[in-house]
C-alpha cells in the first residue's frame, strides 16, 4: 500500500516583500535540509498544497520547478513528486571560513549554478515548453518505423564496423543531399555521425591545434562553443546581423569558422549569395576552414532553400547535418561531408577515439531513405510546422523575426523587459528561453528564442496568448525592441 504524502508545516508571509514562490521553495528546501522531509518521501500534489496554503497552483508549480532544477525533488511518472534520494543538508562551512560577500548564505550543496528544467520535468509539471531545439516526435509513420527497425535487427552484427559508417547509408545520404541540398558528392565524401555535435567534435579533434582560434557566430550555438573549447580552441565571437555572419568583421587569424547559413541560430537570417561568396573568398585567402552547420535547412516556409555552402567550394567547407529534428534526437544519426582526403583524416581520428554510430540505427535509417519514408515524413512535417508557425505569427507577428525557416523564431525585446517576460510567462505555465544562452558573454541582442516544434497546437495557442499579454505589460505597450 502506498504511503500518504507528507504534510510538512509550511508558513508563508503575505506581508513580506519576498515573492510567495521564493518563500515556498525556501521553506521546502529547509524542511528537506532539516530532515522534516526525508529522501523518497512523497509531497502533496501541487493542487492540494496550493489549497492547503491558500495560494495559486502556479506558486506551488514554480517552487517545485526550482527544486527539480536544483536536484532536491524527483518525479515518478503517474505517482507524484518525491524528495530526491540524494537530497541532503548543505555542508556547513568550516570554522573560520570567510562569509560569502554581501552577507548572503552559501548556496546549498549540489545546487546547479544555472538551474534548467529538463523537458521531461517540464511535462510532468504541465508546462508548455517553448525552448528551442526539440521537434514534434508523435507524427512519424509507425508502420515504416517498425519495418525499418525489424530490418535492422535482422542484420548480422559487425565486429569491425567502418568508422565512416555503413556504405549503404553513406550512399543513401549522398543521394539525399544531392536531391535536397544541391550537393554533388559520393559515399567517399560522407561520414555518418551521431549528430552535428559529434561531427563538430571529430572535426575539431582532427584539424584544430590546441590554442588555435575558432570563430563562432555571436549570438550563436552554445554547444558549438563548448565543443570547440573542450578541444582546446580559443573561441572568438563573430558578429552576425539580420542576414547572418558579418564577413567584413572576421579576424584574420582564424583557422576555423563555424556558421549556420541556412537559418542562423538564433536570429534566423539566411546568408545571401554575395556574402557566401565573400566568406569563401576570405577563407581561401586566410587558409581557413568553414564549418557549415546545415541547421534548419529542411524546413522553409517562404522560398526554396539556397543550395548548401559546401557546393560552392568543397575543398574549403565541411558540411554538418543531422536527422535529430527531422525524425527524433533519439535516433542519433547525422553526417559530416568533406573533401575525401580530409574525411579520411577525420575517420582516422574517430578510429583512434573508438567513437562509433550504432549500426542498427544506421541500417534502419538507410531503409527509411531508400523506401522514400523519410521524404514523405518531411513533407508531412513541413505542413505541420507551417501551421504552428502561422499560430505564432497570428498572435505575435508584428514582433517576430527569423520566421521564414526552421522550428524557432526570435522575439526581440528591450533589455530591461526580458527577465520580466520570462518570469511572468513561467508563472503562467510557459517556459521560454532568452538570448543569454546563445551569447558568449553579456547578450548583444535581447529577446526570446521561441521553439514551436514540440508543443501541441492547443498548448501553443495558449502559450502565445500568455506571451502576448506578458510582452504587452512589460515591453512598453506591447512593442519589442527596435529592430
């Protein structure tokens, strides 16, 4: 028989200037630290705790969200919210240890420096998650998916897999890129990766000397910065504007430049042909390598996508792509396209690192490509994402930028309004992300990056109404920052 939920004594002071959500999270944290709430113990539901305290359910949901992010709470599907098994009181400072500056108490042990709710936790809390980077994974062709994996399971295991990937999949990907991205390559130019990040990591390990300077768009993709820095590179922020990377501002001593020309992340620009040509001329004159992340190239809503940058200079560009948004991040299939000589060097690096892409996932993907199942899925999802995009435009259209492609849009805001809009939206059950995570230091562009791929259409409509209200109240009558 399941035990009833804990009923800890909690008091909130409505006369205090401290928000009720902060008071509640502090009270729960204190109860766990003092042993009043023990590891594994179930908490009341957000609804019952809100009724008990006489506060809105949003106050409780936000407090739970903070404690989830800090690692104090754990969720069990279908059974509620529990004190995490590893939750423990903070380690007290040693005698004579200096007090933290400003008289603030030391942070609790294990508290994340930047609390970030996982997508699974957000779902458990009933939040609408508009953070970018996730696709809709519930509309794939189940029969085609099962057929592909049955086929993959029937194949014999390989005791010495090719670090470049299955020849059959490399051939299918080369044909797919020829048809969809205007890239004329053969299997010898394709290496199957586990995704864009994996491809960038392998490339960096191959071509970047420790301390080498690598340019990354600013604002841009945080994971690319992290990967390059982890390989010992000095990451140099490179300015972007509404069209993409600003070639005239590139430092002369970069050995690698990472760019997202199909749909710049996060501003959404598409790099025009003249600027593409200037970028390649710059790279040739400096002996630099251009890393083209083909981010969001498969989903366009205004005009046909420009051919990949790789096709203009295959000897100077490395093309990275992934099926994580086309099908699912769980699939773990991507590609690195390069000059054959460079690709062999990358394959050698991969072999030394014992890095591999699962053979079964490769075989399943090959069949999806060969039978046309992936193309049919892409056509369906373009229509589906176009409808979701239209929902955002209908509610927030005058304010949005970068809405011509992909699964995210940019909502510019005055710098002093961003935190308030994020907080107010979260209080009403909508998670959004600002540009701070896409910035190398202090943001140079302010606003929200709204991902609409993973939200249910009904939830998306509700979230748009919440955002429109929050922007209207906090951004000077509803207007975003001047573009």
